């Protein structure tokens, strides 16, 4: 019942926007978000608040990723979401708190991506890592729908001015780095990398170099810096 | 005469700000900017306009580098410069045109830095490169007065939304990369690197990885990512 109500409410959303969101986050994730709310057995009112919050976070993620934190206006988010003017602070304590939710959404979605690809033990570790970075280049390179990494972007634009956001960024990057380091350790165990490999340092260097290649790809309007990153990562650094 | 007028006008600048600027850009560069105007033999009126423009560009560089392009207001720049409200467009066509001048100022100052350190042939090439990156870490790392690289920052925040700024960023990065590539070729000639070194690709990877380390150092509020960059650059990638 509650699920049907929610779905019918969602049908009232601007359909173009829903299409863009679905394309961006993937149908599976959209279905899962709705499913989570149905399973949590929320009241219709709570679900409506929750749905609107979800909707605002998705639109915020799109806009902040596309044009940056400072350039994104709270009013613009409400307008895009078709939510009444002035009601932003009903859903979020502040723009900064909103950005934290946006970041958490992005980071948990990216964690799903690395868990899926890096955890697929049907492939040898380094092949998984290559598949993973190839996918990132496809999604966040110049041919993707929104180029660049939101974590890198918020690090550059906001980290210095918001201790809460800085600490969130640090922990999201650290989780990401640990996932890559764990994979490098598997590669050592499988004999794909030498025993002397310092997995944590190498994972940090690879991740940061990928972030730098994304920055440069924006300056050049080209994926060449990302191709150069893939080349040095897999032909030089990840060699036995 | 004109030089004295200019110097006396400069003394009217907010002295704290002048101290910060001098600390940031270095006394040599401040003296040289004044010297250039004196040598160009401008009229007092032209020099006043020129001085105000210079002053606005310096303050813009500080603020955009510190808080970002979108967050920096034109009015704030005028207030900080003590220049009458509403007169910004007397000096610059638009905020975007102003940002281009700011970027050019930053890029030409950075070019002076790499020309000086990388061109010092009293040291072997790779020692010069190490000295150069050590200096960058000191200036733009977490212990520097303003952390991060303005080119990287503007690439992330603005490149996608301004073709003029994107093209300026691309050309500034390319010049920088070429300077590093030229130094790597000297290192090959001196037998410090193998003959098979692909200088352009390696220079690109080093430069982009440095940019990525700066991004991560902001997220971590730590220079550790920069130390990791220096380690992989000089202990792994730049080895014979």
C-alpha cells in the first residue's frame, strides 16, 4: 500500500528529470531506493518527506557535481525539484549539511561500484583493477554525462572551509584507498605483484594520480591524461 | 618621477594587504612589477589605472585561489582593494575576463619559478626536478600560505563552463609539461634516465600526479599524499 502511494507520488515528478536521474544513477539503484523505503515501513507522511529529501539529494548531487558547490543555489535545487520555495530548511539544517548528504550518497554509490568490480573473484586481481579504472574513465572522463570526481571537486572547493566536509572526504578517500590496497595485496598473494609491494602507499599513489588525471582531462577537454594514467599504472607501476 | 608617484600611491594601499601580497608573491616579483611600469614610461593617469588593475588582479588571485571562482564576488574584490564600488567594469570586461588575467598572472609567475629552478644547470637535471617539486610542496602544500594549485582548481571549477578559460588552462599546463619534458630529455642525455624514456608522457604523468596529490592533500589536511608523490616520482618512475 505504502509502496503504491510512493510510486504514484513519484509519477508526479517531472518525468524528464526522472529519466535523467534514472540514466545517471541506474535503474537498479532507483528501484533499490524505493524498495528500501517500502521495507522500512514508513508512514505515508514520513515517506513523502523521505521521498522529497531523496529527490532533493539526487538533484543536488547532479547540480553540485556539474557546476560546483558555491555556484549551486538552494533555491535552484528547490525549483528543479518542484518543491515549494523556502522549504529547504524543512529538510536540511543548512546547505553544508545538505552537501554532506550529497557527498555520502555519491560515496556510497561509488563504494557499490568498487565492491562489485573489485570483488568479482572470477577475474585475477589486476584484471579487476584495470576493468575498474576503465569503467571510471568511461563514466567520469570527458565522454561521461558529468566529468570529474565529486570527491576531488569538493576537496578542491570546500574541504578547507568546512571541517565536517573535509572529514567526510578524508574518510571516503581512505575507504576507497583501502579497497584498492586490499586488491593489491590479493595480487601479491596471487604472484601478480612482487612480495615487496607496499600496498597502501601504491594504492594511495594510484588513486591520487587518477584524481590528477581527471583534473587535467578537464583542462584539456580530452581523455588523453586518463589514458596516460592507465598506461603508467598498468605498464609501469603494477608490473612484477 | 612617475616611479615615485607610483610608489607613493602604492604606500596608500592597505599595508597589511601589501605585506600579505609581498609574502605571497615575493619581494622580487613585487619590485619587478613596479619596475616594469616605470620602464614602460606610462603617463601618471595611465599608471594610476595600471596600478589599480594590478592591485585588483593581485587581490583577485589571492581570493580566487583561497575560496574559488564562484565564491569570489566582484564587489568583495573592490572592497578589499579600496576601489570605488561599481568601478570593476571600468578595468575589466567581465568577471570571466578578470579571471583570465588572474590565471595569466599566476601562470607567468609559476613559469618564472620553473625557469629559474629547472634551468639552473649547476645541478644535474633530476636534482633540479626534485628541488623544484620540493619547493612546490613547500609553497602549495598544507603548510603553504594558500594550499593547492590555481590551474588545477580552475580546471575543476571553471574549465567546463568557459571555453576561454579552458583554453588558457590547457596552454598553461602544456607549457609547464613541456618544461618538465625538456628537463627529462636532459636527464636522458646525461645518462640519468634510460634512452627509452618517453619524456612527454612521463612529464604529463608526473605533472598530473602532482596535481592529484595536491587534491588529496586538501581532503586529508596533510602533506602525506605529496610525500607519497615525491617518493614514487623519484624512487620508482625516475630510476634508470
